[in-house]
């Protein structure tokens, strides 16, 4: 099997997550070639062919051009499987490539189960295996599901791709950096996070009180930040901060994939949730099945004694 | 301006999910359904745009599925969409993203929509493909994962959400398709007067056979509960008991509590 891996690139640099694509290809036992729209100096360190198109010419976000580059690489390489990361870049570009080729796409693969691609269903409360019905297929892999270890060592064999001049419909204006954070959760030893299960904004104070009692920082899941209950600088997850404290307490957080990705490296995880089946249970060392607003004040009171 | 908003009905994610009898999807018995959360932001953005443009745009809201999905079409009408379209299919869960997208494209093709809003993914299947595939089939520009949307003088300025809180600012002209991320806006609650007004709005129903031409490109081969439950300890019962037990565990397993 031959896999064509589409690298991630941002602000002039190859993203290290690109190597997860090679880990996935290795799991499949596939021969690999890669595509990078970026600069040559950033080519991945792999002993493989890397199709390179210049980001200075085509831009870092220009899906129409990037799609054409990938299609050209597919034409030259004739892969069976075109692999993207399930990221803001990958989930945007992959379906465009799949549709252009009219081939099946399997999204956010979390594992390989008896040779079949496994993905989540209903926030990963169930799993399903998906089979492409077309010879070629496009897949996206969940960030962190296929880990590569060690230092990448290798030398890319570069082959350039140039597209015919064209006008493109999307104009990339630039990046807006993340807002300056007044709290660096990445350095906190203890984080107590508030999720939707706390019910209302007024209850944040109760979670913050537990954080204080444990000598830690307040964190939050995305819905709580979107609702304006907690500021964005305290958001834990793929679009917030990635944290690895000694203790992480998730209060009323269901454990959506994007949140779990942000905290699963915590040393010890306690989850408080009245839903015994909440996905957070899979990463929790202790799952307390209780109403957050009953349990947390009682815990805080006991700790303060 | 003609706007299309594509919405899906999804089950309440706090539910306990079981595999259905045939092993082909989740069991729908006793599930509560609601509008897919991502699509709420799509409906709200379409309605806000209509209001910005002096209520001149006409918004069609479309949903594919069994008769129960009419509920979410009605909610979208109550939020401010002008007309509803229900593409009837009792087995919509069996249609893969390509089929759903091509049905949307088929519906859109001769109706000349200037702007199409969708959620960036559904809460149940979560493939995140339908919006981008529909745009590709219709050959219109598409931007996904939008957390900021502005429209001035025929140009959309969209802010895409990237990892780590960074945003990418993108401009594009109509016709276009935009997929919406959580937090794009604050979806309104329909007021009672608007719910009443919605009852008078047009709601057409079409069989999916009117638009479905292609076979699936991917298929679900099996559905099952996760093999390994979390390997952690589950505490249940009386609150004060659990507090005591948890503190004991924290003292033993971490240095956080003394």
C-alpha cells in the first residue's frame, strides 16, 4: 500500500505533528511519500520523496491552490491512501481533495481495529469502523492517536510542484495571534476546570474556590468560555491551552475530544460528572458520579478544615 | 440575496448511547433530539446577516432526514429563516457524507444561493466533510471553521479558528459556502411571537430520491461500544462518603493533599 502524507505548515515552519502521519503510515505498513506546501529548508526529515510547493507563492492558507498541489502529487505518486491530520488545516483540505477525486474519506481515525479504520460516534461514546468503497481513499487521523517517538532522522528527496498561474478565490489576510494570556496554565501544578455541567456563570466561583483550596488554577472547557462564564485564557483544549499538571479536576466536563486532547497528559485526573458514561471517564483516574454543585462545595469544605 | 442554511438534527449528547439492533448505528429509542449545535451558529449567522442587510435577504433552511427533523426546521424558522425545506429520508443515517453533500448540491444547484451556511460538523457522526464537499461539487469557494464573520460591500471577512487560539483572517466574495465553528455568535432563543409567525412560513417536503443520485463512497462496517472502559476508580453513592474517599485517594496517589 502507498500512502501520501500531507504535512502541516504554519508561520514558516513545518509543524512537528506532521510526523504523526509517518507513524500512521508505519502502522499500515505503507510505503510513504509526503507533500509540503512550505519552504524547502523545512522539509520533513524522512527518507522519502517529498513533493514540495512554495508557500511563498501559494500561501499558507489557500485551499484551492493546496488542493491542486495535492492532486498533482497524487497524479505523480498514485497513492492508495491520502493522509491528513484531523486539524484545522486537514479537515478543511481533505474533503476538497476527496470530492475532486470522488473518493471516500474517513475522518478522524482513532485506531486500527482488525485492519479496519476506527472512528468515534456520538462524542466517542460509541465506536464504528468505516470502510471506503473506492479504490483510493482520503483519511484524516486524530491528533495524538498515532504517536511517533524519537528524533526524525532522514533526508527528504525533494520533487518540486509548480502550478500554472491562476487566480484564487480566497485571500489570506494574515494571522491573529492568540490573545495574551494572563494565566499560564501550562505551568500550573493543579488545575480545576469548569465545564457546562456547572449550570450557570454564578457557579464558576464554586469551582474557583476548589481550585484555591487545592492550591491550583481555574481552567475551563470551551462551552463555558464561549458562554462568557470564564475568560479564554483559562480554556483547556486544542484551541486553548495544552496542560499537564500533577492534578487535573474536571467538574461537569463531558470530555469532548478537543478538551481531552488538551489535558490527557495530566498525571492524575479526577472527573466529577453525573453522567457515568461521560467520555471523560476514559481518561480519569477517579470518576466521581455526582452532581458537581453538590460534590464540589462539600469537597472544598472538607479540604479547608 | 438568497441564503441557504443546512442543518441537521442530532441527539442530545448527554444521552447514554447503545448500538441499534442491526448493529448499523446508535439506537434511537428514548433519545431526545435537537438541532446540531454547530448548525445553531449557522442559523444565527444567516439571520444576523439578513438583519444587517435590512431584512432583504431570503433564507431557506434545509434539513435531511426522517419526519422528526421538521422540528429543527421549525426552530430555524422561528429564529428567523424565511422558508423551510425538508428532504425526507427515513434512513438518512445510512447516507455517507458524499451522498448528503451531493443531495445538498442538487437542491442548491438551480436555486442560485449566494451564500450557504452549514455547521462545520455534526455532533453525532462528526465527519466534518459535508460543507466542503458540497462547495466542491457546486464549484464555489468555501471557508471552514469560522469563528468570526463580517460582510461588507459583497466581501466576506472570515476568521478561522486554528489550534492554540490563533486565528486566520480570510476574505472571499460571493457566491460562497461557510462552515461555522462553536462560539461564532450567540444563537438566539426563538420568542413566542416568532414561533407563531413561523407556523405560517412555507415548509416544503421532498423525497430524497428527487436529489440522490450517487452510491455511498464509504460505509459503516460495524458499530460497538468502546472496548476498554476507563481503568480508573468509579465512586458512587453518598456525597460525603465520596468526598472522604476521594481525599484519601488524593493523599495516597498525589502530593497535592496532605
